[in-house]
C-alpha cells in the first residue's frame, strides 16, 4: 500500500508498505481521509524519535472487524492501551505505560491506505456528518479536554493565545461555556473566522497584564507562553495545548509567587466532539485550506508547513465513496 513514511526526520512516499494484519481485538480500517496536524510537523522536525507512518486525524471505513461496524465510516481514538497497568486501572488510560499512539509512538498512523486500531477505539461517524468535517474529530476532542480538566464558567475571563488550527477549535469549544473569552493572534483572516462567530479577538498589544483567570496557550512557541503567563491573575490557570520541538524556559519563581496552576492538556473525548460537529455548534469548514490525494502527500505536507495555512487534508482514494 501507499504510505507517508518518516525515518531519520525524512518523509517519503512509499508504495511497498504491507497492509496491516490486525491482531485479535483490532479492526482493519481503510482510510478515506486524514488531516495534517502540527504534531505531525513537529515529529518531522524531531519533536519525538518516531519511525513509521505519520497521521492520527482520520476518517475510515472498517473492512475487517465486528459485523456491525463493517462498511461503516469511523474515527478512532489514538491511544491503544493495555487495560492492565496502574493508569488503565485508575481511569487514566491515555497515560497507559504500555500504550502505543497512532502515528506518534510505536504504531503506524493514518497517512496510508489502511490502518489498524483496537475496536474499542473506534466511533461510528453520524450519517449526516460529511467526511471533511468528521476528520476534525480528534482535534475537536483535544480542545474539549480542557473542559474535562478545568471548570470554565460564565464568570471566568479566558484568554486563548494562538489563532491557528488548534486555537480556532479551542476558542469555539470554550465559547460554548459562555465565558468572557478573548482570542489573541497574528493573522487578521484567521481571527476573522472567530469574530464572525461572535468571539472577541485582537492582537497581543490588546492584552493587559493580570487580566485573565484562565489562559490557554496554543502557539507552541516561547513568545506565546510568555504572553499567556503575563496575562494571568494570581492563582490563575495556564493550560498548555501545544507540543514544543525545543526546550521551553520560563521564570519558575513567578509561578510560585503568583500561585499559578500549570496544566498540560492533550487527548480528549470523541463522543461529544462528534456531536458538536454533527450539530454544527463547532464549524470547521472555514479551516480547510487544501485537499491532496495521498500520491501528492509530500506536496500536501509542504503546504501545511507554509506560514498562515490552516488545515490540509489528504484524500486516500481518487474516487471517495462518501460525499464531502
């Protein structure tokens, strides 16, 4: 099968990768579409020593698996877990000490014709949800994880730093809480997507020090972290949603003095993400900026790396079986 293969920080399109042979408890999924994420780009830059097929945001069709799922469109949670370790036994399976992670750690990913995932990881896509939109399920779930970790109410002043793919989804999901939300970014056209939904937006010079209760950092760069930190009131909460390819340095003493809570946040709940997408309460269509067939995957990745580009999608078949 075809696949985008990463090795020694070099990405190549291969045509000789074997089709996965699912072990017991897993399903064979024919990938229909996959989204290129900043984490994929960070892996190429060396964020984590990964070798294999990239990609973890996908919609596919089950070809081998339970009868009720065969022929159905699905999305999939990316952590394949053991179910036996301390973390699995205590309801923290996304931190399973034996986990593999789709397209990120010890498991081939979705930039290929086929993938294999545990059956328990798969979620059926609602019939009324187009494939283009369903491909955003994983990042929308990641955005929703913030609300699993932090109580966000209408009385909170919340800052989102970053107007990229993840910042856009974090902002839309937080806006549903009714909080006093402000999004800071660098790109007028990206901020306009959020402004059109009634979300307050602006640039860094609009942010006063110690003005927010919660700040969510979605840029993945030190300047974004520093802006989010400066914006917090004492006893504020700083949520990190980005992975960093390099080392991050900061003034730890200021965190102690102001009693700042620092929270890392990544994977999130798929069922509510699918519901938000199917109901249109989160609108991802304006974020799509490119479609490429898998055979042009290297070109697609280069576009995704371009400054200011939002979501680039890979179509795994020349003739997709589902209407976008």
